[in-house]
């Protein structure tokens, strides 16, 4: 069945568990290209180089009845009393789902920046940026 | 084994010198003596960017075959690709041959891809 995906179909999972109150996520993929143009060529030619992925997400700073706060979990990857170590990775899954089929991209990331604030009359949101390390574990998008 | 037949990415040619010796007196007058009629010492720098490791390896194999900077050789015409002037202009002149001025340098760019830089000098 034809399907247009919207924000209602999106979700963000940490360690396979759906995070609550996610306002948005985005993913960027990039591929470096290595130029192989030689003298005498009229058009540039390339070979593929390294690829990488990065992205961002925005979560409401929300604690549920069990005091679970997913935004806080991600914020604490950076905002911590000790330095960030190599093990401070996160297993993120970006998902679009039509209810039956999940379109996933799952990878290990380092949270590279976080921001959170509080303003009168506004809901506090945590914005995070992440950098994927290694190859995606799952790509069904 | 001949010099690898690849089109370079960057080519720099230095036309060399005639064997001239200059003598300058205290008065400032200059005397020049020409010791030979053939230009020599031309230099050619070739860069091969983002080639396969196998192609890069062929430069080292040729360098070995030439016993490093000892042996002389000629270059395939593909090394002059893109030059629309007379091909002899950017090659060694008659009586000269190329030899390695230094060992080829290989820079590994990523798995399977390398960049090679070769410096040659024309000798009589």
C-alpha cells in the first residue's frame, strides 16, 4: 500500500528501547570522493573514499511516572563529572514505521554535543548531535 | 619492466641547464665558459594521485629494477598526456636519459588507494 511517512511514523530507540517524547531526529550521510582525474582528461573522475554518518535529535526533557528521563540519559553522555571515555557510546536506532514494517538505521554513536535550556513559557528540550562510529549495524530504511 | 604506463595527475618539468661556468672578476666583469653543447639536468616530477595499491607497487618494482638511482630509462608517451606542444619539449633531449633522482614516495590514502610521487632527472 502506498505510504507517505510523517513525523507520526518516526521514533528513536536507545539500546533497542523506544525513547519517549522525541520531537525530531535527522540523519546525514556523507561520502568523501577521491579525485582520479589525470592530465589530458576533460571531465573529473572520482573513486569512493570514506563514508560517515552524523545526525541530531531533539527530545523533550520529560520524566515519566517511573522517573525515567530519556533526554537525561543522552545528556549524561557528555554532561558528567568524569571525562568521556571510549565506552561512552550509544546504540541508536532511527526508525520510520508503518505499523507493520520498520524502516531502521541502527548504529553506534558518540554524542558530540548536547544543549538544554529552560525558558519561561516554553517546554525544556534537549538537543543532541551525534557522530556515528563504524558501519551501521542495520539498514532497512 | 618499463616505467609504469599511467597518466600522471600533476607533472612539473624543469628544462635543465647547459654546462656553463661563470667567472666574475673583482671589477664585476663576467666570463662564461660553455663546456658542452647539450642541455642536461632536466627534472621531471610526476604525481599519481589516488591510484590503486597495485599500480603504486609497480613504481617500486621499476625503481628496484633500475637499482634505485643508478639505471637510466625512457618514459612512455602517456607520461606526457595533456601536453599539446611538441612531445620532445618536456622530455630528455637527445643523448640524455631519465634516472630516479630519489626514491618514489607512496602515500597511503585509504585501504587500496595510494598516491605516488616520482622525481626524475635527465642525465647524459
